[in-house]
C-alpha cells in the first residue's frame, strides 16, 4: 500500500511520518499536550468572571446581603410579602445601584398591597428607628428617600404613627434650615398632619 491519500478532487495528501510527529509531540502515541489558556484582557469585562456586586470596602448591609441571596421578591404578587418591608426599609440607606432603586420602589409597592395597614402598624416600633437613621443620613438622596418613605408610611398607618413622630421630627427640623429641602419638608409635614389628624 501507498502512503498517499487521494482526495476526490485529485489532490494527494501524505500523512505525517513518525519523524514529523516527534517534532510536535514528545511521545508519538500521546495526544497533543493541553495548552493552558492565558487570561485575556477582555476577561476583566466578562460577566462570567466578574461580580459587579462583589467585595466592597465595607461589609454589605442587611438589605444588600438579602438582595444578593434573592430574598427580595420584587416580582411576586403574594400579599403576605409585607413582612419584607423591614428589609426594604433598611435598603433606603443604600447608596449603590440597584439597591437604591429596589428598596425605594419595593417599599412603596409593599405599602400598597391589600391589608398593608393591619400588617404595618405592629411593625412601627421596628420601622421608625430605621426611618430615623435614613433621615439622619449625610447623603442627600438617602434623606430624600427616607422622607418619601415616611410620608408613604404615614398615608398607610395614619394616626398610628403619631406616637412615633417625636423620634423623627428632630432630624426633619435640622434639614429644614437647608434651602434645597425646605419646601419638600414643609409639604411632608403638611401630609403627616393630614394623615395623622388633629393630634399630630
């Protein structure tokens, strides 16, 4: 037999001899050695190799940890999810995306579900300290989200919030001196009075 292979086009191809193989492989019978791929510069941008919410300079907040584990059911319509309001409210103090958006919108949406009033009132002793922290935050956007959340909560629980207002008004009065917040805080106070009744 001839060592020449004939293709249908008439081209002749000679297979590699043992000498040729020995140049490319240390053992004639072994497969070609696996070459370890070198990391590419594009790997730094590959979503499979990076975590945009990875390690930060500070440990993640309770909200960030719960969000990362999939514990914030933003797409669910289960009315029992009002229990997650505490987690979402803690997220009001976040300063990074997507936590800022998810916490703000999630808090608002949960306060709109049927039966939110009955479920939120018992949570007030736990909600108010978190709101107070958001209103005392140095970041202006965190303060705005906290103020919006306070008004939203007041609209839902009504006069039940009155006993807790004393813990929140100090932080509001401090920001009232700032011109960029004066109108927003004044409107918020009017709404608190409207939802809380004459006692407020």
